[in-house]
């Protein structure tokens, strides 16, 4: 599959980039995509939630009133969950939310996500660029010329590029990553995916491993 290479002004350079059909034109596997996105979101959870139950509350163990004759329910401890300041019944406990997926399934999910974006014509290939001085204004101007200033976009670099990364940090509508940081969730979360020319080889190499 061939796709036009654009410059940072959004104009066709006259060159074509060859996208591998094994990565950008497969039949999407919806279940693989679901599992990979589910794992990504699960790994965003810290799992440090905790509430004290009645055995962990600091307080007296004295029986607070006599067993019979009060006309109300019997009660043995001020730490009981039915009293203000008592323990919580079945409160949250620390939990590890990490999930295990094999590498081949994760590669299939990323290929599926890229193929979906290709079908939606939501993938752009842009020649490599850099900024001499990191400026958010310059980065936004690039997005404007590509027609992406009002869309959520994902820009994929071949290697780390400090100038582009620093210029993008203050702009919430776009995220800049390297090809090794590509994930199914980030691909699907963006309205448009911008691939720099230098990123193509790395993406195809990472996703075609056996």
C-alpha cells in the first residue's frame, strides 16, 4: 500500500511511502483490540485503595451498654460498622490490577488498530521535521497546516526528538511518542495518527517479529 508523503505545510512532496499490508491492511481482530485496551486501562490503576475494617480501628473494646433492657439492639463495640467512626464493612483493599497478555496478541491488536485507522483515512505520513528552539506555537502551526489543530492527534517519531517533544507538551490535543511506545489504546484514542517517515521502518519491524 502506498500513501503520499506530506511536508510540514501539508503539501504533497511527490514521494510515496510504502506501508506494509501485513501491518496496515489486515482484517482487524476486535477481541484482540478489546483485550489490549482493557489491559492498558487496568495498568493505569494504582490499586492502593484501602479502608479500615472494624479490626483495624483504634478504639476501646469496652461493651458500650448492657445486653438487655435498653429496648434497642445489643451492641458490643464502638468499632462496629453501624456506628459513626466504626470500621467499614467489606471495604476496599490494596489490589494488583496488572493483566498478562502474550506478545503475539498485543502485536495483532496494534496491527488491527492501525488497519482500522487506515480504513478511516486517519493516517498521515509526514517527512521528518525538527524545531531549533522548542516552541508550542511552532508545533501548533504544524498541526494547523495538517488540519489537525481541532482534533486529537498522535504523532509517532522514529527516534526521540527533544525539540518536537518539548514543543508539544503544553498542547493537550496532541501526544508525541516514539515508535517503540506505540499502543493500541493511543492509536484508537486519537482522531488522526501522524507517522513521521523515520518511524515506519521501526513500526513494521516491531510488529512483524515472530
